[in-house]
């Protein structure tokens, strides 16, 4: 082999008319490097989650495990509203599904590439799918790359930063004191506002955001604790699908 040495973990050839899908170490490294600066901002958000989770009665093991398995800042912060007394696991699951419904759309967009990977590699790769690495991967594909290592690597660095932050927050929560004293009580609001601002390219895209917010606020005192989050998420998703129709 001449030129740059490239270590291939897998190459999936489909048909003669289709393109090969690869998962390489160089692709993973590229994904890590591309989103390493973004990952630095995931750490303080993870710390905020760990601290707030501790005040809601979540144990250190529960907080870290939740971050390891869920890897969704918006869903994790939102479901803390359900973490009181006897935990309603059904409500927690429903809230996570509703808030992460956009992952279905992102997964569908990546399906032509992801579905050509072996299942054993496909599952961990899509498990780390999020808004940031989806955007990076889509941009790479548009430039002609078929290396799924970019998606895996960028997801790994963000996931690692999020879990690290959550662990620090959960372990050092008592030393931080009241979340409000450090502004952690509004960190999710600021985070989601920044996300919405970056995602909205035209006024019509604000419709699901406004609908979801209005429904969540209106139902705050009319539904059991936390259920207004689910109502707002579903209302926003419905408004978004109708506005795109």
C-alpha cells in the first residue's frame, strides 16, 4: 500500500452501483478533533445536570448511569421534574421519547449510510447520535466522504465530555451548594435558547417552538407535575410536522 496508511475497521460493499461505506480509525480521529472544542462546552452543562440531579434526590450512581445511557441533555434536565417521591418510570420514558423525537428524523436522513453497516457497529454509532455530530457527518457526506468513523468519533468525544461533567457534578454537588447560587437553575433555559437560535433559519421554524412553549406553560398547573413537558413536546412536534407538510 502506497501513500498515507489508513486502517480500515470495516468496509461494506453493497452493489456495483452503490458507494462503499467505511468505518476507519482515521475517520474516528477526525470526528474527535472536529468536535473537541464543542465537547469542552458539554462539560459545564454536564456538571450542571449532576448538581441539579443531586438536589432532586438522584443518587450519584443514578445520575452517572442516566448520563451514560440516555446522553440527552434536554431530555435529562426535563425528566428531573418527574424525579420526586415514587418515580413514575412510564412518565420518564415518555418524556425522553417525546423530547428526542427529532432523532427519528436524523436517523432517517442517515439511513442510506448507516443501514449498510454491520449491526454490531451500527448500534453503538447511532446510539451516540446528537444534533452536533449529525451536522458534522452530514457536511462530510455532502463533500463526498463515506466514512462513518466521523459520526462515531464525534459522538464519542461529546458523550465522554457529557458523562465526565455529570460525574463531577454528581460527586461534588454538595460542595457547589444551591444550584441557583451558581446559575445552574437557568442553565437549561440558556442552553435550549442557544440551540433554537442556531437551528431557526426562517421564521416558520419558530412555530413549533412557540406552540410547544405555550402548551407547556398553559398546562403547567392543569396536569400532574412534569406532564406539561410531555404535552409541550408533543404539541411542538405536531406543529412542526404540520408546518413542514
